[in-house]
C-alpha cells in the first residue's frame, strides 16, 4: 500500500527498489512455483536426444510420446 500511496520514500531509487521487491514476491515467485510444479517430461528433437544420451537419467528427465501420457501426469497439468 505504501508503494501505491507514495510511501515514505526519499527518492525514486527507493521506490524502484521497493517495487522490484513487490514484483518478485507477487509475480515472479508464484510463476516460478507454477512452472516448477509441472513434470519434467516430453519429447526433444532427435539431435538433442542423441547429444544428451550419455547424461544420467535423473538429469535428462523422461521422454514421453504425446499419445501415451499417464492419467496422473495429465491431471497435474490442468
């Protein structure tokens, strides 16, 4: 509320700092949480799949065809 009403800020740099904190708390953190809750699965281009074949499975994620998604995975993306 203080940001909207003008608050007790000495100059514009303090307003910019406060608004940056509000944007981080109210916009970026919720968006990051929404993205991170989605499963790390899907298909990749063949050239990229071949390139990361030597990586450990926990780092690569899982490759899922669009027609064979599980019901639990499908529900979590709604």
